[in-house]
């Protein structure tokens, strides 16, 4: 039996999220972790296609599991990344994430910016920034205090490369 994907997507699009979650659970034999309608519809249709047209072979599944076991999967750097020694930074993901810290001047540096006839001076600390006797975690927080609106702190203080 050939599956009409467009018709199934349209039919599933009319279901409520709770009904989509039930259908997902029927097809996948597990409760979905997501309540995102688009995600649920895509996964349900994928499973329906796999059932109708044939799924991966057992050999392909085993190989995929082997590859997944061997891979070091990390989507975000660890929380203590900024304090890690350089010997711990071996893979490209960690090295790439570290680049953004290089835009900051060294601790003790003062950043001065004129804004609406007012001179804004911020001192770079080891962990954070100081402005008007207060400590802040980010330049963006200071820029928001100064301007009254959200703006990128690096751009406000004209740090980093040109776009």
C-alpha cells in the first residue's frame, strides 16, 4: 500500500496536540518528550513511511548504533568551560566556543563610550563588569541600563570585528 504523505500531513494537522501525542505513542511505543505539533507530525509521518516502504535493515541499525556509541556527542560546552585549562580543550567544538571570549579586553581595562552627551565608563573584571559602582554579568545588561532598551553589549561598546 502506497502512503499518501500529503494527505496524512493534512489529516494530522487537524488533530489536537494531545491526539498527536497519542498517535506518536502508538507508533513509537514510547511517550513523546515534545509537545511541538510540527515535530510530532514529522515523526509520525516518518514512522508511517518507514512502516509502509520498509525501515532500515538490522545491519544498518547495528552500524548506526556502533557509530553513535563511538561518537562523543556534545551540543553545548560544559558549564565550567571558561575555567578549564588549555589541555582540556582538545576538540574543535570547545575551541570554537572559546573564540567569543577573545573579544573581551583583559581584566582591569576600562571601556569608555559616549552616549547621549553622557560618558559611559565600564571596567572589565575577572568575572563580569563594573558600572556606576554595580557589578554586572554582561555588557548587554549594562547597555540595557544605559539605553533603556535591549541591545547587544559588544555592539554598544564597539567590541569585536566588523560585519
